[in-house]
C-alpha cells in the first residue's frame, strides 16, 4: 500500500486530482468509482476548476457511485443521486447518462444490487475507485463485519454512521436506516484504489486500515489485499500512524507520485 502524508487537506485534494486527471488524459473514457461524503469534495472542486479552465476534459468518463440510501426520495438533496449530480456530474461536466448510482428506490433491491454489479462488469470494471473512510473504518457503506467477499447489496447502517451523517439531515431520525453499497469484493476488483482522509477524527480508522490486522472489524483494512491501493492523508489524519516517518521516506523516493 502506498501511504502519502501531505500537509493539508488542500494538498490531498490536489494530489488526488492529479492522479485522476492523469488517468483521464491517458484514457478519456476511463471508468471512475465515485465516492460521496465530505472527504472527496475538495478533489471534485479541484477537478472542476481544471475542467472550467480548459485544462481537462471529462465528458467521456463513465462513473459508478459507491452507494445510496434505501428509500430516500431521488430528489432529496441528500440522496447520493442528488449529491453526485450536484457535486460531480455538473461541475466536472460529465455526461449524466454515463454515470450510475445504485437504485435505492427499487421495488426489488436485491435485483437492483445484482444489476449494479453487472453494469460495472459490462463497463469493463472500474479503473480507479475513489474512497473516503468512516470513523468506524467503513468504506462505501461496508460497516464493520462486512465480508471481504461481499458484492453490492443491502446493508443496515451502523448507529455510529447514522449519527455521523445526521449533520446532512434536518434531524437524526431522518437519516435512512439502510443502504445499497458496493461490496468489499466489488471494490477490490477496481484496478486502482485511492482512499483519502482528512482531519484527526479519521486518524484511528486510518491507522487501523493501514497498520492494523486484516479484519472485517475494520472494513478498510481490505485495502491491504489490493495490489494498487493508495491512502492519501493530511497530517491530522496521519497522526496515529506508527510508521509515518517510513512512509514519508518512501514517498520521497517515488517520482511517479510527485506532483507534475
Ligand atoms: C459516508 C459514505 C462513505 C464515506 C464515509 C465518510 O457515509 N457512505 O462513502 O467515505 O461515510 O464520510 P465523510 O467523507 O463525510 O467523512
């Protein structure tokens, strides 16, 4: 695993945007795995700035969101369909018909989940999966004890996750109880994983994912199984890493990771 520690959240956003931009230049119809939550917002803002400035063209990109709440109206501002439309598709000028979000309103949720994995496979798989991390170590909505072999499916949100996400809703009771999420097995099939985290609240989860044992109690530890996984964090999110000095040293010796 590549662990990159940078000074600030803005540095994290810029480096992650560099990785995505380099992929899209190489492959204009790249398939991106899109994350929601607050962690990737700086990356999307940085990519949007480059698109608006004419440096980058993303209209050929295909996208698959990681997850969606179950039962939330599609036009609710906090449905991930709305968030992806507002924060990603619009600002990055993606083609809306090339971006998909799991259908949390489907009458048959299991069929919708299977359909989703089939659609990812039909697109040729995900080239780069962007990830945030929950304070409890979740990725997507794969809560602790999620199977490393799991596919896109219905999950019950952990109380901690509902409490953390209550800030996006008018009241804690409004936070949905269930979701559809890509499974850990689905996520591990992406050709490259890029997890970003900022702030001290994520420090323990980052340390557990990078340096802890491989355990479903920390679903993000599944990244240890991937050949091309990078964890890009700011100083605060890196503060519980025991081998921070080593990561800084190895990063300094990796020209392919330096900013252009
Ligand atoms: C959310 C999302 C995840 C996200 C995580 C962290 O609920 N389902 O994809 O990575 O929890 O959220 P944030 O980035 O807002 O801290």
